[in-house]
């Protein structure tokens, strides 16, 4: 089986630190490998989500009520921990979500991989101290399987080649 050559040719041109997600918006219709200087270059998941929300208001990705919108933007730690507990419950004994390595694992690995940097450095809009406690909670015995899962995925060559915590 021939492995496809995947080239992230536009990444450095769109995001100076070479990370995804990255997106160009506006400007003339040009090939993705040649982003126009007239387009805006966007990065960071939350910025892209806000753009999509504004571009497609009919999708109602944010509530109309300003208080509920604020709550949607402030993702509390308890909700995150509940999601991670659900993820851990889905893991098979060998560690992968679907029993063997799959796109499900690729889709989720950035979350636990980034959590150390994001939470320990309070790079979130939670109340003071809440972000710092998340890594401590994730080191508790109730998350032992999730921690093993994270170590297994972070040990993969593809992950090591594409993820650098120091650059976040």
C-alpha cells in the first residue's frame, strides 16, 4: 500500500508558527498553496469558531441571550472533566477509542496534549486558579487510564514529529 504524501504547504504561510488549525479568508480565488496577501490569515480554534458563528448565523452556534453566549464561551473545568471521564470510559483495554488506532484518537489527542500548557499557564478565561487545578485532577487515580492513553498517543512518531509543547 502506498502511503499518501501529505504536505501542509499553506500552514507556514497562514500561521507563522506553522500549526493548525489555520485558515485564510477573503481575497481573490487562489489555490490553497498560494494564499493571497489580500486575504486575512486566521489561526486558533476559538477564533475560527467565532468566525464560523458570524458567517453562518442561521446555524445558531451561539445562543441569542447574551448571558448564555457568555456561558458558552466560558467552558468551565467541571464540564471538561466530565467530557474526559466519558472519553476514558470509551477506551478499550488496549487504549484506543475504537479498539485500534483510528481517526478518533487523532481527533482527540490535541486536547490532553495541550492541557498542560493551557491550564498550568492560565491561558483560559476561567476564574483564577480553576485552570491550574485541572492538571492536578487529571493526575488523580480516577484518570489513570486516560493518562496511559495520552502517553501512548504522545509516544507515536507522528505525534512527536508534529507537536511541540514549547511552541504553544
